[in-house]
């Protein structure tokens, strides 16, 4: 049910996704599967975030995080924190977004997960860029560029972030170049 819920909310079918998420959570609770409960809560966090139910998204995210800590699943905890950063950013709570991004970043570094480390740095760069904090955004992108990862998703995110930074600093030729590169990577 949790996987079905994820696919439904990716296609903007939020109510069935949320319903499936609750069903999955109930099943995992009956089984006493704490890891499953944490993943189901994480799915509900995502579904509520996409449905613009931010209070619920934060509530489910924090509940999922608590269970991930209980079972000592640091990768899941870091994923949850990265997602909560997106929710907090969307609600305008930028300081809290950067705090949870920092926690996620520390966990990914501890785990040696370079791909997800870059993903958080790119999320931070995009957030800083949207706020007009282009120096901070550039610092995050530069950090990500130092991490040599052969991954088109990260390459696309990084080019998108660089494009936004260039546009924000009125370097429009550079912005077009990076945004075109992001499109090329996506194709």
C-alpha cells in the first residue's frame, strides 16, 4: 500500500494516496513493524506536503523521524529531514528549513552518502537562491561540485541551481546556459 500511495501522490492523486498511506500505517502497526511504520509515516508526510497540508506533513515527518531514530536508521532519518526542509521552506520557515537541511547533511556525510549529500546541498542552494542569498547558494553549489558524482539527477539539480543563481545576479547568459544544460540532462 505504501508504494501504491507514493505512485498516486506523484500523479497528484492525493486523497487516495493519503488513504493508502493510512492503510499501510495500520498494517505496519498491527505487525509491530517499526521500520514499516516509519516509512508509511514518511509517505504520509510526502503526500500531505504535495497536497499543501503542511501541518500534517510536518506532524507525520516528525513522527517518522522519531521512529527512524528509535530503530537507528540514519539514512531514513536523513531522508525525512531533507523532506522536512522542503516543507519548512514552502511554509516560509527558512531558518528551520536550513536547520533540518544541516542535520540531514551531517547524517549523509556520516554515512558517506555523496549522492544524497549533493541533493541536500542543491535543495539548500535553491532555497537560498529563491531568497536572494546568492552567495550562500553559490557556496552550496560549489560544495556539491567538489563531490565528484556521476549522476544525472544531481547534475540536473546543480545546473538548475546555478541557473537560478545567475539569473538572480543578472548574469542572464550564464543563466540560460545552465538552465539549458539542466534541460539537456533531463532529456
